[in-house]
């Protein structure tokens, strides 16, 4: 059976692609991890941007979900590192989704 919600506009099912979750809060990480796994996605979780870079260098991911504010390397720095990378194992076009409770226009602009 084909699940329309997990497909791209081209109809390609993306649930076979691994997701990297970068989240330092234990409860947020657990809730997000479980929700994605229950939806059929394969997910790896790390606690900061530096660990995310290490994971991205060792495995292929189809998506990164990152908390904007983590100790050490935050989600903004992680995204810049991905976008500006000259390392072959880091895809500068990798989709990154920011996870944040902030909602001001300035926060939204910074995420974009």
C-alpha cells in the first residue's frame, strides 16, 4: 500500500532515507525520535552540532532536523557548516529543518 504523506511530489517514497535529529533536550529528542520512528522513518539522534557533523561524515542522510539552540555548535552553525562545506561527504544541498519554539519574525528570518 502506498502512503501519500511520505512521498515527494514525484511520488518517490522517502521513508527509506535516514533522518538525523540534532537535539540536546532529552524529552524533545525522545518525543521527536519516537514520532518519526512510528511514522516509519529510520532516525539517528545526536546531542549537538559537532556530533551531527561527525554523523553526516559517516552516513548518508536524506534530512537533518536540528534544534536551533544547543550548547557548543548550535543548529544555525550546523546549517552553515553543511551549506559551506568543502568536504565531499557533506552535501551542501541536504535539507535541514530547524526545530525551535521561537516565533518572532527575526527568528524566522534567521532560520531561513
